C-alpha cells in the first residue's frame, strides 16, 4: 500500500511538472504568434518599405539649371556637360583599392584621395572626381577590369558667358551646406546639390533648380550590385528672362572699369517700368572660377570684387542730396527763385568755417544757378532756414533710409541720421554744423547706388516711384510661363507743380551749362545732378545722377566712382557713354569746358 501511494504521488508530481512545461510552451507560442502578428501584419508594410529601400540604391544625375537670358534673349548663364567618377561601396570594401586609385590618378593626372570624412553625395555612391573630359571618360571605361566598382556618370556644370561684366547680376553657384539643407528641408535638398549664391542665381534658385534623375540599382543582401533597375531622366530647371540690356551693361562696365580708379557702381533704370537695364559693380569677378582654387584670390583681393557695390555699398550722397534740399525749400520756405545770394567761397557759422567746393566763390547765384553750379554756400543757408527736422522729413519723403526691394539679395537700406540718433549713439547733441553738412549730403547720411537711381527715376516721373526689378518672366522646361513680373507702384513723392517745374529747370541747366556739362549730347536733352563726397579714408567719391530725354524720360542713371574726385570730371563721362550707347549716338570728340 505504501508503494502504491508513493507511485501515485510521483505520478501526480510528474503531471504537475508536465502541465507547467506545457503551459510554458503554450505561453511561448502565444508570445511568438503575437510577435509575428506585430511584425508581419501591423509593421509589415513599414518593414517591406525599408527592405525595398535597402535593396534599391540610387545614383543621381544632376539636373541642368535653367538658362538665364538678357532682355534681348542673349544667353548669360548656361550649362555644359561633364563627367564624374563614382565608387560604389559593397560588402566589406568601403573604399576603392589602391590599385584602382593609382590607375585613376594616372588617367586623370591629378591626386584622387578618399578621406574618412568623404561626403556621400550620390546615395551610397562616393564621388571620386568631377569635371572629367570625354577622352578621360573613355580611358576609364577601357580600364574597367582594374577600376572595379568605379562608374562614370554625366553631370552638368554652370557656364557664365560674360564673366565680370554681369557677375553681380547673375551671381554664381556653390555647394549646399549642412545648415542650408536643414533650412530648406521642405525642398528635399541633399549633400552635393548646388545652390545660387548672389544675384539672380540666389533670388530665383527655386525656379532655376531642376529635378535630379539617375539610375536605381538593385543589390543583394551582401551589397553586391545585381542589375540597373530603372532610369529616371533629369528635368531641367526653368529659364529666366532678365530685363538687362547686354549692350548697355557692357558699355557701363567698360566705362566704369576705364575710369580713374576702376571702382564703383552704375545702375540704369527704365523710368517707365522700373526695369533694370544695367547694374554694374566694379571690379567684377569671373563666376566660372567659383569653387576653384583661384576663386580664393577674390576673397583676399582688397578691391572686394565679390562685393556688390550697386546694392550693398553705402556712401554719403554729397551734392546730389541738394535735389532734396531744393525741393524742401521751395515747398516750405516759399522761396523766391530769382533772389540771389553771393557766394564768396566760404561760409561762417559761429567759430566754424565752411567752404564751397569752388574756392574763389560763385558770386551771385539764385536757386536755379546754385543747383546747376552746385554752390555749397547757397545750400548751407537753405539748410539752416529749413532746420534738421524738415531736412530729415524730406529725406525720408524721397525714400532715403529704405530698401527699394529690388528682386536681388543682400540690398542695404542706407541711413538717415537724426538728433535722436546722435544723442543716443554718440552721446552728443545735434549742432547747427550738423544741419549745414546734412543740407549738402555729407556727414552720417548714407545711400546706395540703387537708391539714388530709384530717387532720380522718381524725379523724372514727377514723383511716381516704380519699384525696380531685374527678372521679367520665367518659363519652365515645357515652355509654360510660370512667372511674369507685374509692374509695382513703389509710392509717390508729392510736391507742388511749382516745385517740380523749378527742379526740372535746374537739373536741365546743370547739364546744359553747369557741373554736368560733360554729359551733354547733341539731339538729346539730359537732366542731372553731380556730387562730390568727402572721404576721410582717401580721395573724394564722385556721383552723377541723371535721366533722359529730359522732356519724356526713358532711362535714369546713377553713377558713383569710388575715390574718383569731382563728380563732374569722373562720374559724368561714364553716364555720357551709357547715353551714347542707349541712343545709338557716335561718341562726340569735341572738347568740353
């Protein structure tokens, strides 16, 4: 009986253990089933997508950027095809063999290296070399047995057809940075992409960028290529048609480059629309060298060729500002335009002495002749009568201290000083002497060449401001117009008819018999104002702003020559060359006074 009880007890213990083991396996099966359900049903689609991505690798063929044209359909920026050598990492081999690199160096005649931080620009492909010629490409293809897993793809390179002359209008392209990729994440940019830097290339980059194409390659689990699966042709970017008159642009650049210093800026606007006919910053640069070794020389050049003086450089306007002082005086002082003031060449204010640019003095001058001859003494007195409050008010009325909002990047807005600014910034009160020099455009007052072109264009239009622009239309690769500029009203300078009439008379006399006489051309009436700006860092800057024809204005020009001395001597002849080109007039060689 005792033995039977022990057997029964052992059997029950066995059943208990068997039940536990069975429950464990059932639980394990349930867990595995749930895991399989999660992986295959719930997450199946996601893992399938990842698997496909790992199975399919892409090699990108860069899309050509859109072509940039002048107003007369001349190509300013184009593309040419080159080739690039790519290496495809596979298995344990993540870099080309030494034998492959030596052979590639031999063919290309340059030193190709793979560093630890080499950028993976084409998906999982590593770019070894670019700008490969067709001859080099064929040689590489002949050495396929040695150059294992090295492929050749076609890519485009930007070509600039008129280096220097249009460099600041067009800009250039450069490789995108990591920060920019994050900034433009919605545009799906990637390492290795090129983006616009400056000019139209930057402002209209979203249109100029095409859509990359390339091959999709199937690989096995070990990373070996099996076959090329699909080819997607790249889609070219949209073509941009600018407002630039290339003939006028080249004339302006050549004239400025041949000036006394070869540094400065020129802006030519169509007074009827605001279209930029020419925009020059000198010296320029060769955008074809962007990214090349010699491009670094531009960065070190003390003449700052990469600096767009037409939009970014700020200068005191000098005597050009007398246009504003003139308008304010007629509007607010009810001034008698025939009343004369004697200029002896100097003006005393307290214990300070202020001189006229013409040391002997202009003698008796009235409002019209004072502007035409740019008499400082006359405008010193007008400035004191007006006061700084009115001078500042009219400076802003003429849109000084504001951007023109031209469709180019990095425009500066200039600066209009005030008593409050001087007290806050310099901890000094505003003095009468500050008002005197403000009235003739000196001191802390600063403007850009594009602003001065905008102002003189508005004067030509009797106060109507046309917002300047440089791109007229954009056409995509299918020929569809995707952008067309709409003329924009930039505001109005409200002055009385009397003021406009007197101002026009004075500006016309400036060219007919005054400081701007060197711009006088037979058959074309030109109105304008010269300016000479004192420069504490060197020779004076030279200004000339003008428009023509005076009775029915078509174009307005602003010229500044850095360290060029007198505006009548150095800035005026540049405008003359531009007018001769615009009106198709042969250069007159008669001697000017």
